[in-house]
């Protein structure tokens, strides 16, 4: 029995040896094929990749900011358009931040591949980064921030009221000539919603809006400057007038800067008028009239119209000496508007130089709201003339 078992073991051992001998060449071949694909042609060495790349958008151009810490980098190559185009950034085995501006690009989005080369010509695996180039299509969408309100210039003080912020807007840059004949530049952030107050304005207000397409853009955009019309109020005093009912309703109340009081004439001058001295010679572009609001609260409480009698047609004349009057212009004041509060603006056909001006009542609306008042009266809150700056 023992002999039989020993013979059987010998047989199996011999059989295994034969099998191993026959299969060994095939097994070694398979193992070599696995390694040969990496070893054929020698060992592959890769250069170190750049640490990071930040794109900065521009107008028909783009700047890449490349961070390199490895001191064995000789050159950084930037590819785009599916590796069809490239630009080189010399690094010369140093570390730091390197920039490359690529111009002549068409507006649109780009994918860049950034590859490092060491001094031996070994290349790194690419670092991919996308960037945007802006152009005429983008700038055509930009709009200046609006100026929605402007105070009348008085004693060098001017208030600018800005409209809502605009897309891509960063700031508005305003410039003007001050009372010392110097050019002043103001930077108004787009986040500023308060009014801008200028205390030394003389002339020449303009502004433009600055835009940035992206927070990391390489440049800003701006539109052409907008020239802003500024109306300058005058220093006034009464030179002459037709009549006044009493001291509380004196003609001087028409030029004291207070629209809550009034000049109330009689109807005896036929016609009623008021002449105003300007204190110097100016160029007049505009006449502004505020109907009286003196009686409005009482009138509303009593359920009757306020006393705001004013000619429905009047003349405007100017003078250099307060005696000879020229450049006569006639204006109409719609009867339906006599009883509405607020300023009335009358632009002159052409600017005129003057040291005095005069308005004279010509026609009146009949019948008036309180039939007992009669015609020929002027009840006026305030008048002024403006010079364009």
C-alpha cells in the first residue's frame, strides 16, 4: 500500500514539471508585453506643471497670469484653437508670477492649454483654463449712468442726482472748472446712491461711466463723455414795478428766493409789470416763473381755488441800462395751468446779454375762478432767469 502511494506522488510531480515547462515561455511573454509598452523608447520624463493660471479679459485681447514655483522650468507655452496657435513665456529656470498678453483675438470664449518645458525639452501635462475676450458686441450694450436731476447753480453750489447703477458699471468720472479756474475731477462709485454736491462750480460739467467686464479683467471700458447743461441762478433786485397792494405783498417778494410768499399787484398800472436788476451783465438763456402758492393751503381748506392770477400772455424784454428795452419775446401761459404749483420754464429763442429784464402782463383769462377779483392783476411767487454754464 505504501509503495502504491509513493509511485502515485512521483507520477503527479513529473506531470506538473512537464506542464510548467511547456507553459513557462508563454507566461513570460505575457508579462513582458505589459511592461514593454512603458519601456520601449526609454523612460518617459515629465516636466513640472505650472501652479496656476488666471485669465484677465480685455478688448480683443487677453492676459494670462501664470504662477511658477519650480525653478527647473525654462519656458511656458500657451496653446489655443486646438493647439493650432501658441505663445511662449520665457521663465529661465526662475520662480514667480509671469504674464503674457495675447492680442488680435476675436471676441468670444477661448480654451487655453498651458504646458511647461524644462531645460532638457521635457514637457509637462497641460493645465487647461478658459477665458473670455470682449469686443464691439460687448461695448455696444454699455450705457452711461443717467443724471436724473440737477439743482440750479447758486453761489457756486450744485447738486447732481444720479440715476440707478448700470450693468458692468464701476464708477462715474465727472469733471468741471471750479471758481479758481482749475479743472476738478470727481470719482463717483457706482455704489453711491446719494447726491453729489459740488461747492465750487463755475462751468463745464461733463462725465463718463467706467465699466469692467469681469472682476479680474485686464482693462476697463468707458463711453464718450456726456456734457451736462447747468443752469445758473442770478443775483436779483427789483428795479421797478407797476404796483403792489401793500408791504406784505411787495414786488420784492418776487425775487427773494422764497416761493411761499408773493408779489400781489393791483390792477391800476395798466399794464402791470416788474423790472429786475441783475447786478452785472450775464447771458440769459431761460426765464423761470413760480406761480404763487401763498394762498393754497387756505384755499384748499375753504374748498376754493388759490389766488394765482397771472397773465395768460406776457412779454419778456432785456436792457443794459434799465431804460431802453430790447429783444422783446411774447410767451403764453395756458389758463389751465395757472392754478397748478411748480416752476414754469420759458426758453428764449436765442441767448441774450442783459443787465436787466422785465415781464409785462398782456392778456388775462376771463372769467377768473373768484369772479369778484377782476382782471389785470399779477399774483406771483417767484421769478428768475438762468444762464447756461
